[in-house]
C-alpha cells in the first residue's frame, strides 16, 4: 500500500463525527516480536496492528529461522525454536530502528549477534552508543566492520548481569537490555531507564511467563537472569496506540462536532489531554474512551506552550500534530522539542500551507495561531509528521496531496478508511 493521499479540506469547519477504534501500538508490537526470542514454545500475539513495521519485524524474525504465522486478522503465532542464526538481515534491519531490539535476546541466547546501523524515521542522529556500551558492560566484545556491528558474549557464550546507567533515557535501549538480561547470568540493574507504558507492559508479560523483573515503568529496573521462558497459554495483547489516540483527539478538537475515541488508554497520554484541556478543548476521558466535542458557539482555543519530555511528559511523537493544533489556537505558543534534534523538519511545509511559524533554533519554533491553512501538495518527512500533515490538510481550505504514504503506513492502519468513516474526504491514489 503505497502512493499518496488526496484530501479535500473542510476550511476549518467542525463537521466530522462518529467514532474511531484505536489500533494496537506499533511500539508495543515490536516488543512482542522481540520477546518471542525468549520463549520456549509458541507465543500468541493479539491486537497486532496491520502496518508495514509489523511486516518488517515479521520478515526479520522469519529470516532468523523463526516461524511467523498470521492466525487471524491482528493475530500472530510466533515460534523461535528453530532459530539458529543471529545475523540480522541488513536490508530489513536498516529499514526499521526497532530491529535493534532483536539484538538483546539474540545475544543472550546465542552468544553473538550482528546487525547494521538500524534505520527508521529520520528525526535526528539516533546513535546507538547506549546499546554498544551496555553490551560491553554485560561482558560482550563489540567490533564494527563496513557498517556491520558484531557483538560477542564472553568465553562460555553467556552475557553477564551488569549495572547499566543510561546517560539518556532511551525507550528501545531499556527494552533491549531488559530482554537481554532475562537470559543473562546474574542480575542486571538498569538505571535512568525509560518509563514508557510499553516498557512496563513488556515486563509484565515477561513476568507472567516466569521472568523476574522489578521496577519496570520506573527509572530503575532490576532483572534477575532466569533463562528462556514459557509463554504457556499466555497471550501478548498489544497495548492500544497512545500516539494514534492522541492524534485523533487533536483531529477531533480541530475538525469534529463530536468524536469518540474507543479502545484507548487516556492515562497513557495524559500530558496531551491536559494541554488540550488547558487550551479550552472539551474532552471527557473515561478509562478506555475519550470524547472530544465542539459546540456551535464554542470559543476559540487558546495557545499553550509545549515541551516534549520522556514519559509521562508530552510525547515527542505527538509534537507535530500538536503544532498543527496550535496553528489554529488564539495567541502565540512555543513548541520545544527536547528529544530529537531533527523533529521539526516538517515545519517548512506547514508554513507553505499558510501556518505562521517562526523557527527559533534546531529545537524550538514559535507558532502564531489563527492562521488559515490552504491546501497544498506536501511530502511527509516521517510517520508522525505525515499524520500531522493529514490533519492540517483536513483543516485547510482546498485540496491537498500528502505524498509518501508509505511513511504513514508504517504505524497507522488503513488510515484513509478510518478517516473516511468519520467524514473526512480522503482517498489514496497509487
Ligand atoms: N539515544 C542516544 N543513544 C542511544 C539511543 C538513543 O543518544 O544509543 C538518544 C536518541 O537519539 C534520542 C533519545 O536518546 O535523542 C531518546 O531516544 P529513544 O532511544 O528513546 O528513541 P527510540 O527508542 O529509538 C522510541 C520510539 C519512537 C519515539 C521515541 C521517543 C519505538 C520503536 N520507537 O524510539 O517512536 O519517538 O522512543 O519516545 O518505540 C515513532 O513511533 O514514530 C517513533 C519514532
């Protein structure tokens, strides 16, 4: 499913209505696939999003010798009993940053792993120094030749538990070392660990299979090495995508009479909800639903400053959609992207659409709200900014074309169908 999206904007009218059901989170799906390498038998995974990153994770696991069966829509059966190799296939591994998650359990299980510098969305330099130093702390030797990293466990083939302090909180590094530590000798402590819900969820699942992980979801995680685990009858149920849910909340505020967002966990994107409430958006959050409404005589939204932060702060993945929201609010706001140094690259196209945005430096922009957006032809630079462009195109006056649909397909399932169902005029063209 490639191509581009054609969107007819609604000129700022709040006409959309209905409900959207949130898909499983891409960033939890990757954990389930990586966790399969720690399982003795079958691992059943449910609520798997039908997105191209799932295909990439599945293809990589198959190329390692794993069995990947799609048992139903959104369901997979994974079995890694026949995995023998531990070289991550370069072409696939380079296309998705999360491919590096496989490195942890592969190293722990086979004593060696090799992989290319992982790819993914271009939103900054995205180095892998935390991974390299972590593997070395666990006793592994690391070498690099022609862009391929080879990591080898010490003599005896087993990595050792270690105390690993991350100089930056990293989601994927936290997950990778949690997975590696399950099959290491001894106990590992991860300090300054990331606290995202997907990390706690992965730990909870591993613990239900016999792992001994304490503290996941906080900045200090302790993992006692236990060896391979038994999933038994347990099923990895992928969490609802908090970024997708948050993006729909923004869309609802900008363009809907009433939008119900179902099967989401509002507690996982509270920072966004609070920012929208502060801006004057009418939001009602339940345990698993969120309703956004606009009354006919609603007042304009107010500008709020946004600073991205590790969880539970304002998610960097919601920064671009929030910037689109702020182009429509009254007043001036500063958006400060603190996590990635290349995540404001989408701003130029929004300015071409009529947004009043002043780039201040690599990390900060100033948005003057109340601008009328006009339909344009734009190129998505990455997944999350791609959806932000779709939201901008929906709000705009006139027609837009959003190119690079393949970025959006990495993380959003059948986005055009789901948007059409709430009244968006959108089509995909090959
Ligand atoms: N970092 C380093 N060295 C490392 C690893 C990370 O300096 O070895 C830096 C990064 O460059 C960044 C910061 O640490 O400046 C945090 O990055 P992190 O490692 O947490 O990002 P990630 O694990 O690669 C995950 C999500 C991203 C999301 C970020 C931040 C997955 C598969 N990806 O990436 O999601 O933006 O955390 O929350 O979980 C997306 O879904 O579109 C996406 C990019």
